[in-house]
C-alpha cells in the first residue's frame, strides 16, 4: 500500500521574526521564472539564503567554524543569530521554504527551483564522497558530513551525483546548518511534506531524499552530541550478517550461530537427497525453520526439485504440485495446522493415498492457533453471529477444526498477512454495511485498523489506487464496522515492542526496516513511517523477502559501491531464505571485474527480555518436550525457549534428525510413525458435517478471491441470508 507522505500537513507554519542579511550583491539572478508578485516571504527567503551562502566557499566545508572564518559556506547563519534565536531561525527557514515551493503551482517549476538550489550547494571534496558518509535509501548517491562546532551548533555539508538530489540536499543544509542539535532533532519528516516536490503517488520518487537525508542528519547529530558529552552509546549493536559476493561475515554470537549453517555439510545434504529420491518424498517447509534445517534443504533443492520453502499460504499448494508430480509422501516442516492444511487440501484434490507426515511425535503448537481454539474466541464468534450481515476473516495460522467450527457460526474466509487488507476492502465493497470480524492476531487487527485510519485521511484518488471500490467515505464507514479479537498474539512477534523500537530509533533509523504485520503497534508505526519514505515494508514473510531482493537488485542496477542495511522484523528463520536470495543476486553479476561492491547487512533485533541470562542453562522444558537454548549463550545474545531472539520454539521442534528418521521409516509398514502422521479429521461439526470438509471451505473461498479478486457468490449469499441468531443457511 503506497501512502503518500505529501498528504500530510505541516502544522508549524506560523510566522517568525527573522533578521535578514543585506540585499544580495549586484548581478544576483532570480532563479528561473521567479515571480516578484509571489508572496513576499518567498522573495525574502531567497535573499536570506543568498546571504547565508558565502561567495567564496571553502574547499573543505567541514572545516571547524569560527566567527571570522569568512571562507566557510553558510557562515552567516552561524554568526548572525544568537542561541535564543535558533528555534525561530529553523522554523522560519522551513516555513519560508514551504511557502516558496507552494507558490509554484506547476511541478516543472518546482523541479526547476530545485535545480537552481543545486547550483548553490558547494561540492564536497572527492575524499568526502566515501561510504562512511553515504545516505542510505536514496535513488541517487548522496553523501552527508556533519560536525558539531565550538559553539555547540550543527554544521552540515552534502553532495550527490544527481542534480535534483543536490537540490534537496541544498535546501535541507540551508535550513539546518548552524542550528542547535535539539532543533535539528525537532524537525519531523512530516514537516517536509508540504514542499510538494516529487512524482505524485510514486512511493519511491526522489521526494524520499528529503526524508532520508533528514533522518541521517538527526542520527549523526545524536552521535556527535553523545561523543562531545563523553557518553557511551546507549545500546550495543544488534547482531547481524553481512553478505557480499565474496562470502558472509557474522557480527555477534547469535549471527555466528546463524551463519554456521548457511554453508551446510555436503555429506548431510547428500544423505538427505538420496533418501528423498529413493522413496519419492516431497518436503514443504516454512521460512521459520531452524537455520541448520533450512541450510540443508536449500542446498538439497538444487538436486531434488520436490523441496519447497515458503510461507504457510503456499505450503499446501506446493504439496499438491508434488503429489501431482508423483511424490508418494509429503513431509511437512512446520506447526500442526500447516500439516493439517496439507492433508485436507490433498484429500480435497483426490490425493488421499499420499501420506502426510509431521516432524514430531508430540504436538507442535502455535500461540495464535491456540488463541483461536480458546473459549474466549468462541465467545467472540458468538457475538459476531448475532450481528448481520457479518463476515469472519480468520488468519490462516489456525487449526482446521477452528476454521470449521467458526464457519458454522459465522460465514468465514481465511486470509494471510499479504492479502488480509485487500480481502477486507473487497468484502466491504461487495457487501456494504458488512460487519467484519478479524482474528485471532490482536496486533495484526490493531495494525489493520491503523492502516484504514490512515487511508481515511487520504484523497479519494489515492484510495482508489489502493482499491477501486472505495473512497474516503466508504473507508470511514468500514472503520465503524471493523472488529478484531483482543487476546491473541504470536509469541515471536510480541518481542518487537518498546525496547526494540527504541534501539532501532537510536541506532538504525536510517536503515531499511522490514516488519511482519503481526508485530506490535510501535514497530508497525515505525515500519510504516519507513515505508512512506521508501525505506520499509510491512507485510508477510514473502513481502519481506521480495522487498529485500528488490532493493538489492536496484543497487546492482546502479552499479556503485553500496552498503544496504536491513532490520529483520520477523522470525529469524527468514534469514536463510534471505541470504540465499541475496547471494544468488550478487553472484549473478557477469564478471566481478570493474563492478560495484555491494554489502547487504541483515540485522537481527534482539530484545533483552529474551536474552539468556546464564550460560549454565542448556535446555528448557516445554510441556513434555526438552529443547535446547540456542545460540550464543556465552555472548549474551542467546535465545530463551520462550520465543527469544524472535526465534519460534515450536518451529524449532522440526529438526534434521526428525526429518531423516521419518524418511528412513517410510513406507510405514510397521506402523511406527503413527504419531507423526497428519491425521484426517473424523470429527463432525455441531451441524453434523465433516470437520475436514467444512474447515476447507474458508480456504477455498480465499483461493477464489486470490484468483478473481472477488468473494465467491456462495459466500456472499451466505452472508446476506444469515438469520442473525447464530445459525445460517446450509453450507452445501
């Protein structure tokens, strides 16, 4: 969803009294077609800025500033105003800049004005155009230098290989150069929105440069102030993996443990491939697998085509393709609802003879699936059944039994984190005044509501781009009909709360930020802000992977040295697929000779709530299962079994040894794998129907929606003819 930052309103546009410099020297040429009849503030701003720029810029813009140093660029701003005037200076400059650009109604005129400002920006020395000064996230190369002068004022200099981007930088430097650190930090990215420069409705237009350069200015301001005050950094860096065409470098013990399995043991790969081929076994696995298992599977994929690693939505589809290709067995590496879905989909498609096996003889649970199976959730659905018309939109990360019982109470469709927003929008477009009941993920529900609240402030044209059946009026109506369950969370994504967000804001505010839609509201808001300036993504695991691949490909296309830093806001098991995709992209370069060097850093946000406190504890009991604490215990970056380091303890019950054990026992002639088999549901719903049949219907409704972008008529008819007392028409 592209949310235009230009729709925001600058709320600090009041007038300030500022002492202007003398009239510009003779020969000063007004930029392009500047109209003297435009507002006086625009003209005076030009005069002020011309004075602030020295006529003889120093070749070293970051030279320490002294009052008599006339050769320094922007020296006038540092010596003309007293500290008490700094706030007025910054606010007035920004207000005048906004007024100036708003006075130009045609986009081409605003671009011309930027190009004029580009000519006024003193170039950086070639030595300053280095990687340490690069601004991340801009479509062009941008370099920024920052210095805290002897008077406690911030001094900035910038440059770019793009003239338009130089114009952006010139404006920002002129507004903030010479300001007190606290005033630099007060400026918000929203304050730049009314400048209205860029390509409308284009998420990654150059207008993002305003935001990205400002964020970098603020990050470096914080660091310089802390350095001057002798303060140590408030946080230790998160662990990370740095991927280049030459290899992988780990930073921190947790990252080292992840990296250990990215280059798997060839003997283990060969062993697995041999048994899969010999017994014609397919493997479907979730992205959140243990890194050792994923490393082996990723390597084995090159030798055996019937291995697929994906999010939960695609696992059943992949299993069906494997069955059609002749696989006799499907092994499922995930939690129990995933193997249930595979079993049910295969049965529906007529492949009941294909065996489906889990990786444990114990229950492999999921906190979200458990929440949806609770009496509280059934009470929530009872309330939904009393309100007509109603649609229950249930997250696919729930059991087949829950889906069946829910569907008999309330017409139900499943969703994923990648299609839930469009599902709700389409449902409300097809059935006006529809009551929508989402569950069970409370964070996702709250985030969906926040998304729609943001949409309600957009223009009708912007909303139509997201969904043609909606306007501001319909989105506001939708908000009054939207409900979400209040007591269900993923134990992994729950960790992306206040502590992690604070650290990201402090140390990684200029990095690319990825976040699953299941994260708490603080992390969601942070990622959405990054998304608005082209620096983030919010969505499913596949959305996150696609975003990273796209940004890496863009860096390769630019063919300049670059360092891309991504915050991984989801389960750390994703890193295997990410690293594999990045290495494929970096290795796709035809020849390393003369090509750019690209570094891709994957950062693992680790909450201290999940850190292992002692190295003596080597395992934790979870129910009847004993699982190891992994990894990096001695380094203080270890994970507890309670979801530490965004590492799902349930997913980690899928081990390589379990996979091999199951494979070697197949076919199960001695019936020793009974506890590992994904059982068919023999239970019946309260209406006397098969749980498997009824539980599949919400999934099939979603499949129809994905294929046609419409809710199926069968579901719409049920919605419209429910009698509002907890019972509805026959499902047949």
